[in-house]
């Protein structure tokens, strides 16, 4: 049982290290647009201005 616990601790530590590395890479400002695809889904990378529709009646 000691060997299984030791192996689980090693796996947890390795996973935590990879988590820290991934968080650093994603949060680094110059690498984020190339790695994170959310900016493409939200349309942030487009430089075009769209017409907006007013939803409130201006009385």
C-alpha cells in the first residue's frame, strides 16, 4: 500500500507542476492569442466595426 500511495503522490505533484506551466503559458500575453482559441470564437481578432441595433426605444 505504501508504494501505491507514493506513486499517487508523485503523480499529483507532476500534475500540479504541469498545471502551473500551462497556466503560465496561457496567461503570458504574447503567447495567448496563438494558444487560446476563445478570442477567435468571440470575434476579438476581427478589426471590422459592425452596426449595432438599438434595443431601447428613445422617446
